């Protein structure tokens, strides 16, 4: 039986229902192995009730997921639904350029503006025409080489594909600025972001990135998910542990594991991590200072959570204190007899007079 590897990228193709419908069709064509490429589609997979079908246990980039499936499958499909057909095609080309030489055929299904089928490498298989007919897909040529990273005299420049004026520019989960045009480049030197051509840099965001390798960094723009949905909550077992999530919201699943609560540092981190924690049924203590960039819409807060708003510019400072003095410099700790309220009292004690508002959910 034909083994079909499927890498599903991003929440939009899941929220639209296209991923679920596609998997139903493919199940009649072979043995399907679907995985999520990237991390931000996890909430969408859970909300759609597809977590038993699509593997969301890993934390691999789309190119890494493709490479892994190339060794175990006969065909690999990269499934995406971009902002537009142009950005979707650019995404597929960029992924293919980052891959080693694959043994198996790699095809992209792009659902922006319809259903397009693209051949991404030189290997071929009769499955291509069969899939085109079953889906009534338009065959589209992959665009010419996408201009990726440019390095000159120790300075690296990386374009932000599909960006629109007014959108936030995000590097490794941190907002580093705002686009002022549709032609934006992230500039770095010595592992530090130094500029944003075509945009306005946000120094407070840049300083949160200790070291950046633009060749492998995750660079995106706009909102992470814009679908209005009712979150599904998964069952879990109590563990007695608390974790701290400090500006690494996309790694929430890996950080949390079986924890019973989380302390989350940063406005956008609290919004993104809180949305994921809602699906896991884990309450949080969010440490914010009103510096949210709006990279998420329609997010949820887990019941039983508390959001603390501090004087602007202090969430990182208090977050470091919490990590050192409450968590002992670790990412994980036993909650102890005092429970959630005991840790909350400790956080509020460290924040002291910097607290402007405390909201319970």
C-alpha cells in the first residue's frame, strides 16, 4: 500500500476544514501518516478533534518534518493555506530550498485561493495525476528561487515573506518590530538583530533575543491565528508541578508536559500560552505590563487563572525574580502545600508596588 506522508502547516488550513477533508480523501488512496509542521497549529488540531489523527507530539519545523517522512513514506505532501496564493507558493519554495536532496517525491497542496498542486522536487510518481484528478486541483509551477538570507561583511539580511504594512514582525516567537511596507528585511550582525528595513524596530522586543541565527530562525508576520472558535479541553492527570514560561510561548506544550499550573511572563506570551493552556486545562499566573503587540486575536484564558498587570517595562524584571527566587533558577518546581494561591502570593510579593491590576478568571 502506498505510504503517504502529510505535513500540515499552520492553523488556517485546519480551521478552514481543508486539512480534515483532505485526510479523509487520502485515507482511501493509501496509508496516511499526518504530522503537524510547526507549532502554532496545535490549538487548531485540538479544537477540530484531530489530535488522534494528526501527530502534534513533536516540535519540528516543516522542513524537518518533511525530511523525517521522506525516510518512511513513498510520497510526501506539504499542505498549506497561506494569506494568498503568492505567499503560499513562496512558502513552499522556501521550504524546498532548505531541504537536502530527497529520495521521494515532494508535492505541495496550497489551499489559498482554491486548490493548487505543486511539484517541489525532481522525483515523480503517478500519484501526482491521481491526486490532481481526485481534488480537481490546478497544477501550478513552483516560483523561481526565493531570495532568502543574504550575508555581506558580517551582516545578514532576511526578507519577511507575505508581510503587509501594519503587521507585527516576529522572530522566534518575539515581536521585534512593525512592518511599514510590504518589503521588509530583518537585519542582524554578530547574532543580534540590528535593524528592520521597511519597518520600525522594537528595541524592547529585540533585547529579549539573546542570540539569533537568521538562517534557521522562525520569521513570520501578522496574527498567529484569527479564527473564532470554542476551545476543546483535553483530559489530563494531576502531577503537583508548576512551570515557568518566559517568552517562549510556542514551546508551551514541551515546557508544560504534565504540569498543574504555569507562570507566564510577557503580554503576548501570556496571550499565546494562555490560549494553548486553555486546551490543556492548566491555569496560569500571567505577568504582563501592557506591552501587547496583538499577534493573536480571539484568545482564551484558562479558568482559574490570574493575570497581573505591572507598571510598563517591568514584566521581564519581575519574571527574572520569579524564576530565581520562586523557581530556584529552574523551569519546573513542586507546587507544595500552599498550592496555586501560595505561588500567586509569592509573585505578588516580588512585584510589590509595581502591580497596577490583578484580574481573576
